[in-house]
C-alpha cells in the first residue's frame, strides 16, 4: 500500500473537482476536491480509473510513484458513457448485455413540461409517452415496449436514487367524467435531474423485482461535488400557452332544430347545442339569454373562452463540499395557469442530497425531497357535468360563447343555456364549481455502506415515499342538476417503504472481473383514505361539511407487502465479453399462501467485437453485440382480492343495518403470480470515426399468467371477475441512429438523432371461455376499448352498420336508420409505430435544436366528433346539401325486404351518432413539431468580473406545429386519462402551444 | 419469508360472513330502487309510455319513443347488480337448512318479484344462470325464454308459499315489508301469483286460469294492511322514496324552476282523473306552487285547475297544438304532488291490495273466480282511495261512495268492464309504472293514443318492451345474439312472449 496524491485537470490546466477516482476492480475510491486534488491508497500494480461526466475516462497503472497528475480530455464519445443501472450501480454502457437509454437532465429543463412523462415523448426508441388532455399537473402515460398486462399496471416502475416511488394516479377522468390530479411523476422537478436511465428489458430490471416487468425508469438527482466555496445555480423559465383551435365545423347553418331558428328563449335553450337550424342569414334571432342577435357564424369561441395560460418555474440550487462531505440543496417553485380560466397548478419542491465518506470504510448517502403541490379547479373532462369544454366545443354555430357569461343569474344560480341540466354553463363551471387538491410528499432514502475489505462491502438502505393527499370539491348551490349543491372532502395517505440489505463483492482476477452481490428487500405499501361527502347545503352558498343536510363518510385501507431475496453477478473477460447473471425470489402478500412465491432468473451477454478483432476494418470505430434473456415475476397488485366480503352502508334504513356484497369483482382464491419473459438481441455500431452510429434492438416479451379483471355481463350480478391465465406477447424493433453530418472547424456543428420503434402486440389468451375483455367505454355508450384474443392489445371496439349476406346494409324500417351489426374490433387503440427526430445545430455560442415526434398505426374513437355529428356541427351534416335533400338510404329492412327511404339529415346523423361506432373511429396518425429551443450561451469574456460563471438564455417552444393529423377536429393526443384503455377521446382541454424563455445562470 | 402475509391480506374493514337479516333489508331497499333506474326506467320510459307523465324535453325518451341507451339499459344493469346479486346469495346461504326454511322461502318469493319485473320489461332475460357470478362462476349467463321464466316463477311462488312454516323464525324486524308475518308473506306470494298468472291471458289462457285459481285458493291480500310496501323516511337516500325524490330534485325543483319543470303529468292521466271526479286527484296532482309551498294546497291542488300536458311534443312543436303557447305556458301544467303521492316519505308500493281486487274482478269476469266482478271492482276502488292515508292524505269514506256512485261498475259489456278494471289498475299503479306498462300491454287498456315525434325509434307506435343494454351486446355477445335469434330484433317494437298480438 502506498499513498498516492495528485491533481486532475482539464486540458486548460484548471483543476477538475468531483472526479471519481476508483481502484479498478474494487469498490474503493475517492473524489477530487475543489481544486482537483485527490489522495488514495493503492498497491503497486493496481489500476486507477479517473472518471468524470463529459470527459474521457482514463486508467493509470500504479507504479512506484506517489504522485499521479492526470489531464482528462473532454469527450463526446458515447461509447465511454457511464449509465446508471439497477440498484443505482453506475456501469460502463459498454459492459451491458441489454438496451439502456439515458437522457441528461438538460433534456427536460429548457423546453419543459410540468409533467416529466410528457417530456419523454419522441425521445427514446421504444418508449411511447402519451400526454393527456388534462391540463397542467395532469398525468401522462409512459409505456416501454408495448403493453404486457391485460389489466395490470403497464407503466414502468419509477426509481429515484435507487428507491421506488409511488406513481399512482389517484383521480382521473373516466366514462362518467372527473378530473385528473396527476401521477407520481408530476412531483419531479426537472431542474433536480442529473440523468434519467430507461431500462427497457427484463434483464436490466430483474433486480427491481415484480414491478419492473414493464421496465424501469431510473431518475438520478443532482448531487453536490467537492468544490471551492458554494456553487449557486439559478434556472428560470417562463412560457405562455395558447389553445389551438383544431375543430373545423360547418358555418352555414345556425342554432335551431329541423331547419328552423329558435323563436322563443325556451326554444333557444332547448337547442343550445343544436346547429340544425336555418341557413345563417344575419337576421335577428333570439338566444338562450333572451336577447336577439344577428344569426351569423361564431368561429372564435375557443379563443374567446380559453385564456392564454402560463408556466413560470424558478429553481435555485446551492452545492458545495469537500473531500469528506458533499451536498446540494435546491428549492424550486413552479406555477402553472391553465388555459381554462381559474385552473392552476403549483409545485414547490425542496431537495437535499448529501454524501459523506465518514471514514475510509464508511460511506453515507442520503437524498431527501419534500414537495408541496396544489391544484386548484382541475378541469372536468369527458362527460359533460362540470366540464366547461363541452360548451366551448359544442355550442351552436351561431352562438357567441360570451353571451353565456357570467354563468349565473341574479340569485347566483347557474344560468341555463341548454335544456340538458347536466351540460354546464362553461362560465359557471369555471367560476363556481370548485375543487382543490393538495399533496404533501416526502421522498427520502438513507444508505450506509461499510467496506469490510477492499473487495467486500455491505450496504443497508431505507427508502420511503410518503404521500399525503387532500381533496376538496364542491358542486355549488345553484348548479342546474342539483341546485342545493353537494360537497366532498377526503384525504388519502399512500406510504411505501423499502428496506434493503446487500453484500457486494468486487474483484479483478487477471483477465476476469467479477462484481457480485446478494441481498434482500422488504417492501410495504399502505393506502388509507377517508372522507365525508354529502348533499344539500342547509345555508346556501356556504360550503363546509357541517352545513350539509345529508352526509356519508367513508374509510378504506389496504396494505400489501413483498419480500425478496436476490443475487447477481457481473463477469467481464478482458473488457471484451461481459456476462451478467441474476435471480430473484419474491413472496407476495396479495396471493394465497400456496401460490405466493416465485423465482425468476435472468442472463445477459455483451461482446465488444470491434475490440476483439485482430484487424478492425477502417470504417468500424466500435461494434458491440448484446443479447439477454430474463424473467420478471409479478403478482396481482391489489390486496383482499381472494375472498368475498360484505360491507355495510354508512346510512342504515330506519335503524336497520344494510349489508351488501362488498365487491363488484368476483374474487379468486387461486390467483397465481405472473411472469414476463423478455428475450432481446442488439447491435451497436459506430462508424466514420464516431460520426455515424446505429443501435438496433430486437425483442420479444411474453407475459403469462396475467391476472385479468375481466368484465362480466351485469346479469352475473358482478361487473368483473379476476382470472389468471392472460397471455400477451410484444415483439418489436428499436432503432437509434445518431449522426454528426457537420462538424466544421468554424465551430458549426450539426447533430442528428433519429429513433424509431415498432411494437407488434398480440393478446394470445385472455381466459378459459373468455375471448373478449372490456377495458373501457366511452360516455356515448357506443365506443369501447377491448382486448380480443388473437388481436393487438387495446382494440377500439363497437359497431358497424349491419349487413346481410349480400353486403346490403340492413335498415330499421320504422326509422330508416341502419341497424347495428355485431360487436366487433374496429382498430388499434395503441399506435405500433413511434418515432422521434432531433436535430441540433451549434455555432459558436448559439444552439438550435428541434424535435419532431410522430406516431402511426393507432386509431381513435372520437366522441367529440360523434357529438358534433349529432348536433349538426360536423361538416358532413351539410355536405352535398343533405340539409335540404335529406339522406336517402338504400338496402334491406330487418325482414330482408328491399328498402329505400329518404330521411332528414338531422334524424340520420343523430341516429348513427349513437349507434354506428365506426363512423367515428379515425386513424390517429400524427407528426408534430414537438419541441424547439434556440439558445445562446454568453461567453466568459462578456461575464467579465461579474460573479456569474456561466449564463445562457434560450427561446423555447413546445407543440409548435401539427405537421400531420389524420383525425378531424381534435388532436389525436386527446385522451382524457392515462389508463390502459387508450383510444377514447371526449371534451378534453384543447391542445396548447407554448412559447417562452429559459434562463440558466451559475454563480 | 411470508410471515404475517395471510393477516396482511385480510381486509380489516369488511366482513367475511354476512348477517342474513341485514342483507335481506338491503335487498328490499334496493328493490324499491335507486334514483338511477327509478328516474330512467320507471319514470322516463315506463311512466311516459303509459302516459302518466309527459314532457317537452327530449331526454324524456318514453314520452317520444326516442332511443336512449342510458335510460333503457338502466333497469337491467341495476336490477341484476343491486337486486339479483344479493337475493341469489341469500338463497344459496339458506337453501337446504331446515332452520332457515322461512328465510329461504321468503327470499324465493322476493326473487320471483325481482325477476318478474325484469322479464316484463325486456322479455327473454338471464334467469336460470343470472346472479351466479360468484356462486357458480357463470360470467356470461344465457337468456332464458320468457315462457320458461314464467313457468318457473309461478312454480317458485307456489312452492315457496306452501313451504312457509308458521311459528318458525324468519328475518324478524329486519323484514321491512311484513316484519316476518308468515301469513302476510303467503298472501303476498299468492297475490303475486295472481298478477303473474293473469299476465298469461293472451298467450296461454289455460296456464293463466290454473295459476289464477291456485292463487285465489291459496289466499290473497285481504286489506290494505296486506300491501307489500316499503316505508320511507326523509333522512337520506337509503330511506327516501327515490321516485318522489327524483321528481323533486331532478324534474320539478319548484323553488328554482317555478313551474318551468322538465316534465309534467300527462294530459291523458289528468283528464281521466278530472272526468271521473277522482278524489285522489288533489293528492296526485298539484300546480308547481303546491310543490314549492305545501300550505297553498287548497288553491294549487284544486282539481279544477289541474291540467295535463299532451305527450309527444317539444317546446317548438307544442305551439302547433296549443295556440298562443309561450315560454311561461308550461308553468300552468300539473306536477305530481310532492307532499303526498310523490313525497320523500311516500311508501314504495310493490303490490297493493287494490290491484289484487282488480285482478279478482277480472278473474270473475273470465269465470275463473267467484263471479263477483262488481264487488271486487268496488272493493278495489275503495281500497285504492283509502290507501291514500298511507301518503298522508285524509280522503273521507264519503268521497269513495260518491266516486263509486259517479263511476259505477259498467254493465255495457264485458269488454267495457275489462277496460274499466284495467283503467283503474292503471290509476292505482301511478308511480309503479313498471306494472302499469305491463298491464297496459296485456289488456290494451286504457286506450292510449300513440305519438309520432320526429326521429322516434318506433315509427310512431307505442313501445312493447325496452331494449337490452349495449353492454350485453359487447360483454355477453354470444348469449345476447342467441336471445335476439329466439325473441326477435332488439327493438322497442318487438313483442315479448306473453304480449302476443
């Protein structure tokens, strides 16, 4: 052993702080201090590895010297990339036998989305990120390599600094409306992110256990580094958001019915959403407020109703440290104003990251994050009650939405604009209907590592994610469908803790390196909710629980646990061949004792063949093959699903308790664990001296024994049954092309990155005797999402017009409307093809970057279009002069007789809008200019003697242009929740385009 | 490694074994319905089809024979999930246990009641395999033919009523209908057998006769004390009358809408009550002022000012019918009286003694009874008027005498007598529109004039059934398609087995 001292510098001879210096093949190491100095004990012949982000890693063999100074060269070579993999272990990307994609924090900090999930769209091959039409702070859906489970959670496991977090979407809109209060991801402040690693396949995920079957997204937050004095980072972003009017309605006919204008106020109200009136002729016509105005087209209702929204985010981070202790603390505030009036989301987050080398043997690490989030008046979506989007989008063509303001009459009651009391006045919905959600969240982990020897260590880690949510919502006094109002107030607490203990061993033997570990994890998750809800305020306009005339309380509690043992070993041979073996045994509390445990193994192999070639062809800079096979086990995630239970109603009948069967799902004692098996093979090639790279992966992923919550006929007495034989296969290809077409001496550079993924998905089996599985239903009760045996996951389903054997449409002779054919699949709800293209141009201190994001092959059932057809807004309701000629149908009647009839356009289109689903199922292909940033980094010379070390300013924009859209009148990305059933759309918030400025300064 | 997991996976907030009494009470309360299906099926479809109610609003699909999937599906969905589910569970838990013989047989009677309403609304429906999702793992129950369902319901009622054992425990006071009075349960079983037996007159007169006779011999209801009803209390939705409460909150909202309500009483109904000088009229009907303020009873429920709305119109088309119509005209039309027949505390009538007397009158006419048609008619009318005390109304006996004097049992013809009985049956089943709709389809009385609103789903004829939920076409496709193959297209105009043309 000898003490070695030295200094690490960059090519400009300035000391480099925070460089990792590792004794190769061991877990021993140190970090350079603020001036780049370090010291370490090593034996002669040992290898020191110097590693720092952005620099090429260097290795030095220790000889007799006691001082080693090192110069690190900057690097843009991705092959030297270090990525964070399972259990937070940083590995050379080179050594992996499976696909990992990594994104740097800056990808999310310039042109930002409030929800991180949305920002992933188009950036990684095989990751299908879908944003929803829910407004700021809403949830997103991220799917890696397709949907593997028929009914379970198909979203990846999110892990922050090694500890899983909760990503539950507690409230979302469904068939009956509702609003979205975001998911776990919406708590993450982009400015704290150092990097995000996406572990796509099972091999990489096996060590995370059962919840990793759908992949893992690892988020590493920034940490402090040894440096001189305090470092201060300040980031500020302001963006303005404007709603896009995508709808293109007919503007020839106005409000009314059967070709007539409303003649009285009552008629105007009855036909509030009906554009079946007369030709717009500019005459004076009475409207729902009793005032007569010119009968002319109103094309600006979207612009006139929605606001310009905004997002303003500021983060200050201070960091510092020395050789022993490093820290980083950040405080951040983000305020978002939705385009929907009075709807806001704010997030304050505080993050403290500490690491300490308490002695040569003891290393302590901790990251703590505390969040305070507040959503006000989240927007109701889908069904019409309390949903302002309905009126904004469906109002009769001749009505200016502003005449509905202020939405209340002199008593403070909702002013009616439409005879359906469940269709809210949009101004009433945005000013009087109230809801609030508050989230207090603590995420923390502490880990202590003790190095028993140079090669052997133990590490204990405790992590928790403590989520306290509070909801408050009112239907105010005077709301048309329930004028005495109602209120609900509830709290929910979701707590997940993970305790992990592991023993690691790391040693290099001659040409073989070994990195092995064995450990155990204990996971506990509780979910507790309680609340009070009730109707009828005793004193109107006063909204608190004791003012309710009737009230109900509720309480629910679930608890589940998973205990695990795991082991893994990484073997390297000559730094050319890498083999990883892993295995895990889980015990699940949600299954019966006989079936509650499962062992699942994995193996992966990486081979850097370019380094093994005696004579490498000149065009080949780097080449690697990788292959892996792995299983991930899982279990039904909901406790108490094995036995039938009974519950009591909170209000008895005249003193007599009311007891009913407490579940709508038929329980199943015999549930088994499920298994996801992934096989993948990939190749990475770099050519033209790293100017062009290709990364290609083929995978096959099969989920078996999937627990399926299958819908049953309501005549069974239940809505669903838990079954356990589902089998789903995903096969696909992922391609990443990276290139540097221009790298001029003038400083002009052009980088291109293109990713493409195709995922072919097939539901192989649902359950014995069950070939179709309902997943969701549109509020129209005419559009569905189903899984059908033998077809891709998540098919949009419904009805086509019935046809006889000769192909004639069968009409109901009483009405002249087509009869419904049998229930059938109509198209994929999930697009199989996703791609993204990023171009980045650098010139001196300027950088321009844009991302084009596209998806193909999916379909959308558009309830907005179905309603627009029913209400006479859609273009087809005026095409070919059908309003005057009527629609002539020709075919056969239900008795098989030849049939022809001319019926009014209003009857025809109203009729088909609720019965013939496939009239409103569209290809949902799109290409969007998703993101554009144009930045300028101020040169050091300009900053001069100011305390500012670096400063950059960028113009940023999101969702700039819809380059291609195959759905009429709506954005294909308009689904109203992030659930498994994608492909249904109805009255979401319009897509917004955002522009703004981003400032980053370092002091 | 799984210590404590069994405990962890046991729900601390639920029971693993039921208290049968409490489940039975729940079942009865839910059979009286929730605001959901009561509004959609009982009021909007059946209530308007039989022209008790009328509306200018297009969501009143039954008024205009429009197709609204939400509304025609409502009873099917809630019926199986709120009613069938628990009654099947009770039956499975009590069957074969001699100590529970009364619990079992009362449950069988109630089960027959539940399914009879279901099949009368839709025709062929899941029956033999229904409600068996947990008990027998049947997730896609087949649709039984209505003929088979009726045969079994009648047989069940027969067996259950004769198996009831006096002196043995039943549900005690947890039985909110008869407080476990076995005699009354027997009478109800036979009265229901009388109702269902009579339902078969068009399709199978022989069976009808057999069961009507059997029911009479077994002993039917004898007075208003025997009425099968659920009392209500104005405390919360598990206690309120949810037909009345739905009218109050969803339709009339008198204090707010001031008579511009979404629906009104039908002209057909109000005209009949007025023409026959029915003493029940003030308690059935009122102008909106009476619903806003009960103390205006004398003026707002004055029979002379009651006015029914014609069926089948909207705010535009009504102007062609009623000259001078304006937006305020609607306020002068009658609403159901929320202080009496449609109050939050009005009992839900499952079957009334008056109905039984009307059926006995019909049986007499058909020669299946005691031959005393007029006497049964008179008793029925007297009971139907006297029953209003249960709604808080005090109609003196003299009013009944006067009514019978003005509306004596006709002697014109048997057909006219049938019409008179069926029309009274239609009146007494106000707010039990399921039954009113079924009896109208069977008898054709009262004669209702169909409407022909533009865009209606029946070609301007009165519906003969409700359509199956769309969810059945998707979630239970094979059985649904088989049902259509056996019964006919899934249309409002398709007639069910007992509704033979």
